[in-house]
C-alpha cells in the first residue's frame, strides 16, 4: 500500500496529500494476529508450565457445543445497569445477551483448540459458526439512539470474532470463499459501528472496544482506514490519562472504578499487540504529557494494593469480586513488560487462569507466559 502511495506522489506531485497518507498506519500482513500463531503453536505443543497446562485442560470444544443460530430482527437490548453507569445490575439484560455470549464462546473454543492441537475440525467449526451469522447479516440492525446496549454488544462480539479470525486464517483447510465472505461481513459491521462512534462524543471504555474491533477487523480485511482509526483511538486513550495514570471517565463509575480501570485496559492491550505485529510500536507510545500504557497498569496495581487511593475520585467502597477476565489484559501486556516490571498485585493476579471471550477466549492459552 505505501509503495503505491509513493509512486502516486512521484507521478502527481501531491505533497500535502502524500504526507498525510504516508503518516497513516497501514496493514502490512493480514495474517499477522495479535500473537505469533506459529510460535504459539510450538510453545503450546511443548508446554511444561502448570498454569498453561491447566488452562489447556479447561478448554471447551466448538465441535461439542451446539450451533448458535443468528438472532433475527432489530437488536434491542436492555441496559446493563438499572440506572446510569453503575449500581444494581439489570436482570433483564442477561437473557437477551445469552445468545451473543454463546456465539462468542463457541467461536473462541474452536480457535483455542486449534491453536493448541492444530485440529482442523475445530477451526472449521469456528469458521462455520461465524459464517452462519455472516450469512444472516447479524450485528447490523440497530442504532445507538434506540438501544445503546445493542451498540455495546456489537463492539464486544465483533472484537471476539475478529480476534479469533485473525488466528483462524492461518489454518489452510478453511474454505477461502467462506473466509472471504465472513471477513467482508465483519468489515461491514465494523464500519457501521465506527460510523456511529464518529458521530458521537463517547470516549470511555466503549470507544476503546470499538478501537479494538476496528484494528482487528482492519488487519484481517487489509482495511487501512479501520486500522488507522483504531490506532488513533489507542493514542487518544493514553492522552486522556490523568497524572496518576487513571482513566478519568472510568473513575466516575463510583463503586466500580477499579473494575472499569481494568475493563478499559482489556481492549487496549490486544489492540497494541495487533499494532506491534504490523510494525506500529504502540506500547511505546507516549502522550504529550509523557504518559504510556504502563502508567495505567501501574495505577491499577497500586489501587488493588491500596483501594483508598480511589478516595481521590469517589467516596464509594470498591467492588473487587471480578471474574477471570479482570487480569486478562495482563497476559498480552506481560509480553511487553516482564513480570519483574509489573505491579505485584497484577503478577499475583496472573497466578490464576484468565479468560475473556471478547479478546479471544482463554487468554492464558493465547498469551500466558511460562514460568
């Protein structure tokens, strides 16, 4: 792509346009996932680490799970909270989102199993599950104004399947026509949700999730516009840190401020990993005030060690009973920052298995470091 731009610049003498285009970030390898797939295959095949072995043993199988039919009709999903952005959970949401969770679980199960075993049946199962939703045109019939929760669900489900697809495309037995059709559908879903984002002013964790959806889809579809937009979202997130490394909008979530500090990191670290694999060094990006993603991770670690730090933001006692996705971001982050440079609370958190379908399922299997 950049070579074509250079030739166009030389032929037509468009210095301003060319400078802008050459400054943009480009997809250089559509099969470069957020992990080195071949390297990870080899590592898992010869694994001796007990924690990774436990994660492998806990994996499900796409081929043993029932196919999840695509939802039909308008996407209308009840809000996650009964009121505002914190407080009691709305019990009406879970029954409606169950189908999306089941879809993500089956796709990521197949991808995870293939990564461990190279079983083409698991990869084909995951691809066929994606294809069922692609052919039904799922994740497209909604508007944020009518159902903001539907918009959020799209960003999460798209992130789950686009990250999974970035691994699956390395299986040669997959039907090329099916893969092409499915990636074209994901690209359409990504552009729709990004278009809504561009027309809005929301720059909290949901903005970051759409950034991951854009980058992961941009990679597999060789769409520079998606990729570059998502890279810009990452930089914007780092630029918004306060002097302590906290995400200001997540600190406004009262008793869930620590939870949302972690939740905001969950899309940003795999986003950075995708970019690094395309030779864009996002982990090293510094904001105009000198902040990096390391500051946000350090703040989270400090807050876990001493939750009273949050009193500077909210008087509420913090809820810390989070699940296996809480430290999922750190599996990817640990490749850039060795454990010796991570907060003790996060290193300790990585003693347990991590799992988040939104970023690929078993994040321990995907990126866990052996000890």
